[in-house]
C-alpha cells in the first residue's frame, strides 16, 4: 500500500508541477527539481531512495528509446563527427579536468578522482531534450545535443568502470590491474558490441512486425519491450546497454514508416509520449528529493565543511568551464583544419557550449560508487558533489540558456519555413499519387473524387503560408474546418442520444465515436499549427538555395502591374485567396486555392515559369515547370 501511495503522490506532483510550469511559462524540469528539494526537507515527506538499478534498468532504457525513435538517423549520421567529439572526447576531457581538481582539493587517489570525474562528465539526455524543446533551438543544434546525450552515457559508464577497477574498488580486480590496451579493448567492445546488439534487436523486431504485428496494441507492447530487450543482453555481455538501446531506437524509428501501419505508429507515438512525459518529469522530482539525505550523509565526513564546499562548488565550476574550453577549439579544428563540418554561426557554438545540464544518470552513476572503505573514505562527499553538479547545472544553465539563445539571436526553424517545405513535399507526393491514379482501374467518378480530394489537401497546405487577402474573411480550408467542426459536434450529440436511449450496441457506438474523434483530432492539429504560423515571419528567399534553373535565373523582385490584387479578379469582380507575382511580366494572379486559379492560368497562357508570393512577410518563389519552390 505504501508503494502505491508513493507512486500516486509522485504522479500527482509531476502533474501539478508541470501545470505550474506551464502557467508561469517556466521549464518543468526546473520547477520539479525545486519542488523535490523543498519536499526533501519537509518532515511528512518520506525518504525516497533512488537506487542505481532503478535508474539504470527501470528509467534510463525507456527514456533513451523514447528519445532515439524520435531522432533522425539521417541527421545523426550527418553530424556524427561533432556528436562523437562531444560524447567521447568531451567526456574524457571533463573527467580528466575534474580528476585533477579533486585530487588537489581532497588528496584522493587519481583513479578514484577520475571515477567521480566520469560520473559528472556526461550531460543528460532527458535534460537536453526537455530544455531544448522548451526554448526552440535550431534543429541541427538539437540533433547534436540529443545525439551527444544519447551516446555519452556509454563513455562515462565505461570510464567509471575502468577507473573503479584501477582503484581496486571493482569486484574481482586488483588495484592497478588495468592496462591501456585493456581499456581500449573494453571501450571498443562496449561501443561495437552495443551497436551490434542494438541492430540485431531492431532487425528481430522488424521481422516480428512484418509477420505478426496486425494490431496496434500488439505493436505497442512489442515497442515497450525493445529498450529492455536491447539493454539487458548488452549489459550481460559487458557491452554498452546505452548504445544498444540508442541504436535499436534509431534504426526502428528510421524503418517505422515502412514496417508499421499508420494506426500502429499513431498508437506507439501516443503511448510513448505519455510514458516519456511521466518518466522524464519524475526524474527531476526524484533528483530533488535526494538532496536532504545526501547532504545529511555528507555531514559525517572527516573532511571540513570548507573542503567539502570547495570540492562541490569547484567541481560545478569546472564542468561549466571545461565544456566551452573543449567545444570552441573543437569547432575551430573541425571547420578550419579537418574541414569536415559545415560552417555554423559562432553563436550556435556559444549556445552549444552552455547546454551541458546534468541529470539522473550522473546521480545514478554516483550511487554506483562502492560503500565507504579505506580505499574510498569519502564516498558520501563524492555523491554530494554529483548532486551539486546536477542541481547546479540544471538551475544555472537551465535558467540562463533561453536568455542566452534569445540575446544571440539563436532560434528554432521558422514555422512558415516549415510550412513551405511541407507544401513542396506534399506537392511532390500528390503528383506521384495522381500519376498512379491515371492508370488505376477505377471508374471516372471515383477518379475525379480522388483527384479532387488530393488537390484540396494540397491547396490547404499552400493556404497556410499567407494571411487572407481580398474580400473573404478566411481561406476555403479554414471555412471547411469551422463548418466541419460544427457538424462533428452535431454528429457526436446524435450518437450520444442514440446511446442514452439504448438504440445501438455499445461496440458499434465505440467504432463510430472513434471515427469522429480521429477526424476531430486532425482538424485540431491543423488549427494548432496555423496559430503558430500566424505569429511567425517568413525567412528571406536569399537564404534558400534555388533548386532549379528557372529559379536561379529570375529576379528576386519586380514591380506588380496590379499591386492592389489579382488582375483578373479585379476585372471580373471575383475573390482571391493568396496572391502570386509573375517575375517575367509583373502579372498578379491568385493561387490554386482561389476559385479561378489565375496564377496557374497565367502560366498556361504565357509559359512564364516562375511566380513569387507577394503576401506580407513572404518571398518564396514557385517554378511551374519543375514544380519546386525556392
């Protein structure tokens, strides 16, 4: 009963803390860690012991997998040089720097000092994704941070295991019984073995999905098994369970559009989103709840309060300083010497060097340190140091990183740029579908209905790009959604009336309600996207590479013959939706969402290939010949 009450209390606190964070526009991790710290000092809050097994076996694998399946394998591969430099080089550099500092302050054995350095070295996957999503960083920066935090735990845990063995604190290993060659082989096996096990698990799951996964529930349960199926065998074989889970997640996330049905992907996404929300927020709450007990245990140390404070605060300062000391030179070497990295703005490097929040893995690794002994007399102090680093980096970097990114002008992708790219991708997809439709064995009525639906879906994507023009209040798609939502409410009310009167079977009603709910969810999703588009500005066309010859040889700006509106609509008294400008003659026409599609008609009449949007805040161009945007 106590366990059930404790779990219920944690879940309720997570929900309440997340609600407060959203209400006051604060990052949930920071709110929950403060709530946890305050709770640890309240007499009626029981001690919540956070064991390494609970974190490393129960929390870490699903969190890593949830992040990995959402990470692009293509982007990860394209940035592998930077990711490996941070997840391997920076971890070892930080561990070495912290080891030298702690050996000087506490006078402990270097191997033990390096062990605690390995504990505090890796930034946390949960912290990076939670804060990164909140402040909206550029996608490449988010990919690098996520990739670093997904892989660096393996480097840290292998380094910790090696350091403990060198200090004689690992079972079955004598002090000093570690060679350089053995360390290299251990690290190589952890990396290669973990990756191999992850690939094998991913391939096995792929086969199971193709042959047995016919129900979304089956597929979702199979997905829940993957992180543990990859982590446990890898750890049993002394490989890296972290790398195994990350590899399996990257591969399965990349293959899912081909190996899973749409219903299975939707079910998996919803379930993993719920699990990720609960676990990653509970992690920060649990970290805060450890503070009182860790501080209380450290009071029994033979070290003076000044030494403990100097060691803890000094280690925090060290991890804050050592990251930019590695990131800035590494970036310069990568871009100017090795020339294997695209030139990124220096502001991105500054933000990257300050995004080093530690998390639950650091605390779990600290708890792996053996109990107090003659070889490890200051175990409680070392755990306290780890807690100070975790809390300090979350509070210092987590609170200042958003302001730093805003001051430097580092922001995420513009929603209008995303909408433009989505429209061009859907344009190509729609064209491929219509080509197949021309040869499909269907009657003319069905063919025309499918063609009309494809064109309406494509027009809706283009309508999102600009504000409404002309006499209409909004776009045709917006009017459709508003009317359809009213219809859905009436349809649901009628279904519920039939249910209350007992005139239909419950199972039948559930199918009908599910269909209505799914359609309403899609409409709500479009409304949410357009609310963000309304507050954004389009990037200048000069920042977008021209993908075809016609776009490369057109002027970026040309006076409009009728800047007040569509030339034909003004003549005929009709209404337009969005306006397009011909870059060869200055003709202004209306888009395909408009009833008369004068922009397209102008192309067919004149064969002028390129038209440019002249809606406020937009400057993209469209080639009718190659059907590409620039």
